[in-house]
C-alpha cells in the first residue's frame, strides 16, 4: 500500500472535513481499481460537501469505465445540477461531455 494512500486514510479516519482529503483518497482508490472503496469515499465526501463539483465528474466517469453506467450517469447528472447552481461553466461543460460520452445525450 502506498504511503500516500495510508496518509489519506489516516486523515479521513481522523475526522478530517477537508473535502480535498476525501477527494484525493477516492482518486487513490479509483486509480487502484478499488471501485467500491472509491464510491464509498466519494459518497462520504458528498455527505460532507455536496457542492464539491470535481467529485461528480471523477466518480461518474470511474463508474462508467467500470461498467456501472447507470450509477455513473446519475453522478454526472447530479454534478450538472450542482455546476449549474454554482455557475461553474467549465465544470458544467466537462460534465455534459462526460454524460454524452456515457450514452446519455439528455444533458
């Protein structure tokens, strides 16, 4: 197990509410194809800070690549709503492109 992964697990298990710690941990799990752990971590982050836009793109694309298209599309769609509400046009565009690439052109 990598030192980075151990450090991030320690931070989040220690009660960190910093969204970036949770996001980085989820990305570490995703990078190791530990999809269920990544999803659980993204879900925990969503509970802490549902307005953290980057998680929607990364979680959604991870799930689509893992063959969990419906779950992935749901995350991407939810992210589109959050990006719109925050006025984040760049993230909105990325999320819409990812959703279109996941086979859903209704974004």
